[in-house]
C-alpha cells in the first residue's frame, strides 16, 4: 500500500494514468500471441498475464470498490488475474499461468480499454482515498512493466533461435572504466526511509527512522563485466572459499559458471538480451547475478556488499530520475560508467544487491484490507536491492525504494557495488 500523501491534481493524475497505461501497451506491441502466452518458469509470468493483472488491480480496488454501478468486464477474470491477495479469494495457481491460452491477447487489450474508459470517466469524482489507490496502481503497473521485459527476456533466451525482440543500434565500444575509487560514507546516526515529502512511496519504505553507521566506504561505481571475467578466470566459481554455504550448494547443484545468459564462445564471452546474442561489453556493469554471486565476488575482492542503510544514506542527495533508466520501448542495456571519480550509477543500470535482509523498518504497519498484503507478508528470506535498473521506468524509484528477491534469483537486471569498513 502507498503511504498517505496529498493527492496530485486530477489533471496530473489522468495524464499520468494515460501515460503509464500506454507505455505498457507499447512494451507489449512487438509480441506475438504465443510470445505473450507462454510462461518460462514458475517465478515468471506471461506478458499477457502482466497486462491483465495490472488491469485487474484498477478494476478491483478502484472501480469495484469506489464507483457505484460499475460492471466488470468479465467477472471470471478476478479468479484468473488475482496474484497473491488472500483477501480477494481463490485464484489460478501461479505456476499454471502459462496454460491460459484464453482469453486471447486481443481480449486482454479490450479488457484494458474497458477499464481505461470507466476509470478516466470516474476519476474526477473519486474521493482522495480512491485517487491514492489509482496512484498506487500506476506504480504497481510500472513494476509489472519491468517484470514484463525481464520475463520475456527469460522466455526468449530458452528458444534455441535466441530471437531479438528489439533492434539494437550500432554503438562504438565504451572505454573500460578506470580503477575503483572509494567514497567515504556518512557515520554515526543517520535517517533513512520515506520522509513523506514525495507524492508517493510504498508502505515498506517507511517509517523514516534513525540508524547508526560505522565508518565505511562505497565504491564509486558498479562492478563491470570485465572485472567479473577476472573473477571467473581466477576460479571464482570453482573455489568454495569465498562462497556462503547455501551459495556454494546452489553453484554445485545448478552447475553455475557465469552470470545468467552468458556463454563462452570462441575464446570470449557472449550474452543474450532482447537484442539477441552479442559479445559481452567489458565496460558495462555486470548483471543477472544472484545475491550468492555478488557476495562471493565481494569476498574475493576483499570487500563486502553495502548495507541498505549505507547505500540509501549515500544516495539521499542524488536525483533519482538520473542515470540509465527506461524511457522508451526497446532493449534495456546497462551502460558503462562515465569517467571521473564521483559517486555514479546509483540510479539505473542495475539493481544493486545489499547485504541487508528485507525486513520491516521500525514502526512499520501494513494497511488494513487486501492492499495491506502488497509488501509486508513477503518480509522473510529475501534481500534488499536498491537503485533501479535500465529496465525500470524513469520516475519510479527513489533512495528509499526497496526491491527484494530471494538470494538465488537472477533473471532481473541485478548487479553489485562494493563496500568496505574503514
């Protein structure tokens, strides 16, 4: 659920609603019916399901609950497109979403058009409580825009043809960044968490609270593919010494030898992305790595992962809309850090793993009702990632934003920044 805010003006909210909804449609435009239907693994969802589920959110929590006389497009869709909201009743099993050949993609688009018409008509009359739910729904849909891209990338990577969904513009190789510089972080008592000054934050981002930081430093940029190859060539995936016990067991059981989508070919490394298979860009940030891999690299490098508080305190004065984030449909690609020794790549490029468990901030209380299930019930066994990625819609993240995944998961644009004690 969102933390309470002064609602944006109706004109701004309608404009933002139309913009976000159109962007989802544009991301899905290159997909065939089959592309949009198939599910590659239980953790992922079909593109068609993402489009429908984000639509179901508006239909259920805004139109059904706050617009008198609203008639659902198809009452059966509530069972199909509820994700995990127990208060909303039974639902179709997550691992089985890929068998939903019906409704068709055309029908899903009609479903979205039905909701768009009803919501934009009703929005000027909605009470502030309902307008806050619209804003929550828009940020929820932006999350699914990133998931749509990463899920379709995983799906297409399993096709032996390794098709390209988007054309890749020709680009000159970027210069490999110079050595890491260490930026001393704040010490003593600092405040982190949502400060209530923005127009939106998820409930898990607050309350704002004080934490004590010991002397530490952060690397000025993310770790690159070239640096990761050095880890590989030094036996990083073959030596247990730098791995957490669970991480080493995962490497052994799954035969992990490199980041997801990498392949050794003709003496070099290639990667798969939505522009097809290409040589690994040595200058770009490494991505598609698990928490286990990030932690092992940090140990190998004589460093560690930053804590959530260290990362967030360093990012407080950096514009969250900066960096390489998603502005238009196309292949998301991390980019090389620009020259200099200032703190960079804090927002965009890759979600950066922290060493902090995803647990509630002091004083956290989930909202009542179904929307209270949005974040709080997932606060076990997962780790916090910060900063957004090249697949995150610009304007979606901020310093207090808390993404979270299980330590073995790596199909998102996940990378790392090193930290060390002083």
